C-alpha cells in the first residue's frame, strides 16, 4: 500500500505525537460537539447555495437551506441527530438560529452572486516521493486568467497569531497538492472565519511550498519512526487546554490505554493516516 497523509493527521502529529496516536491508532473520539455539527451544517449550506442561479443566492435562500440540509446530513449520519439535544446552551430553535447567524455573516464577507466557483468540496490528491497527500478543499475559484484561489470556511473565530499556524499549514498543504497536480501555484489562500467575520489571505510562493513539502516528508518520517519504536510521547503546548484527551495524557496525570498489538500496521495504513473528511477544520 502506498502510504498517505492528510493535513489533519499531519497537523495532529506536529501538535502532539500522542494526540496522533489517540486518533489514528486508538481510534478515540472526542465528546460529541454540537459546535462541530453546526459547522458541518454551515459548510453544507454554503456548498449547496451555489447550485442556485446567481441572482437567487440571497441570505433568505441560504437560511431556507438549513433545515433540509440538516435532514440530509442526519439521514447520512444518524449520530448527528443527538447534537441539538446535547447543546445545553440552546434549544432546537436557538441551535438553528446560531447556524443561521454564521451563514448570514458570510454574506457580509463575500457576495455569492458575484462568484462562480470552479469546484466545491474538491478532493485533491498527489504523490510526493512515494507519499500520497490528500484532502478536501472547501472551494476553488479560478479567475479568467487561470489564477487559482483556495478558500476554506472556518466556523470559529480567527485565532490569535500564535495559533494561526495550524490553519495556514492546512491551506499550504492544499496549495502544494494543487501545484503538484496542476503545475501552477495557487495565487491566493483565503481563510473565511465566520465566528467573528474576518478574512485572512495569504499568497504562497515556490519557496513556501518547497519548505512545506520538506516539512511534510519529515513529519511522515517521524511518524514511521514512532510506529517502529512505539514512542508516541506527548508534546505539551498551550493547545493542551483544548485537548479532548487530556485526562489520558501522562503529562497531566493520566494513563494512555495499552498500545494495540497492530499499532504498526495501522500507522502505515493509508486509510488511517490519509483520512480526509469533507468540512474537516
């Protein structure tokens, strides 16, 4: 099997090898997140709004998509049905209003009547020196001169400068894959933060992407070494405060579960390390 890596799994390892292990080897999930489910719904609405003629892409039309798109999501993933009930801060009406507020904020940042995306929820994949890189791009805009703009929707707030590296890593990862796929570097990377109504733009260049390519290869080599030695030591940072698995971390007095016997095989399985999800923030 050709090894594979997605930006989410690579970012997990860069943040903390033990976090990577918990998610890819132990298959641990964090607690159900109504906010994440709401984010999935907002991504769905922003994707399907572009199926309407340009003149009909209004805030009212977008809000009208919320409930039918949610019904479609629940049909595909029944576990989402409990997300509204699990949100202790909001009742069902409030939950949909919160999602609607994010959608409405998007209209203050971009005008979909002026946009005709070349691709939405685009699966991208390329191979770099025997390692497959893959992921999903929320939106790809292509200008008349062929210039590409990669757009990613974030339903949270824009991070402080100290924490924005993970989001830029993800976007540069997509830019690298598109460059290797299409032979042209995307002109612009655009992060749309709906939580506080901010757009962050970045213009990558060849130096950026070659550096990112070296970084991704180094991450993969470190993952392979960890799989061979079983050394998935934690790496503490300020991000520990938001970790779903803090109680299992030895740095915080916890004890990880026993390492599965087939841990080495799982790490080298491209379906595990290369897992790429639509709307994955």
